[in-house]
């Protein structure tokens, strides 16, 4: 029984997608997706990242930028230059019960309550 449980645990661990959370913080100051220091990890997001654009952040995907994300949650704004070299490839939207989705929803709800 213990061997089956160990095998099942390892199986789930290795086939489950591993996403890390990356939040746009605009520390680079230019509002561009393609600036590494604008992200919480100071590295551009990859296709295995849960990307969050929080409320109050305005992000631009500039010409020549091939933006990628595993999931994307936008509470701020995201715009793309009107240029075919500005692209965005997102794997899947975040599930409504995912931790990052719930955290951002809670922040948005709290902000709305403060504005009433």
C-alpha cells in the first residue's frame, strides 16, 4: 500500500504543471512587459508562470516583444502596440479557485469597498 501511495504521489508531482507567480510591479518605471525589472522576479515571465497585472498597473506590450505566460490575470490594464511584432501567448486563464485568482479578487473587492 505504501509503495502505491508513494508512486501515485511522485506521478502527480511530475505530471502536474508547475507554475510560479509573477506580478507586474513596474520597478523598471517604463510600464513595458519586456523590461525584466518591471516584474516581481526581475525576470521576464515564461510560459510556466502565473502572471498577474494588479489593479493600478498599466502594462504595454511594445513592438518587437513576444510576451508569454502560463496564465494571465489582469486587474489593471494591458495594451499592445498596433504592430504585428507585438505578441502575447497565454497558456490557460487562471481557474476561478486558484490561489492567485482568489488573492487578486480579494484585493479588488477590498478596494471597491473602500471606495464606497
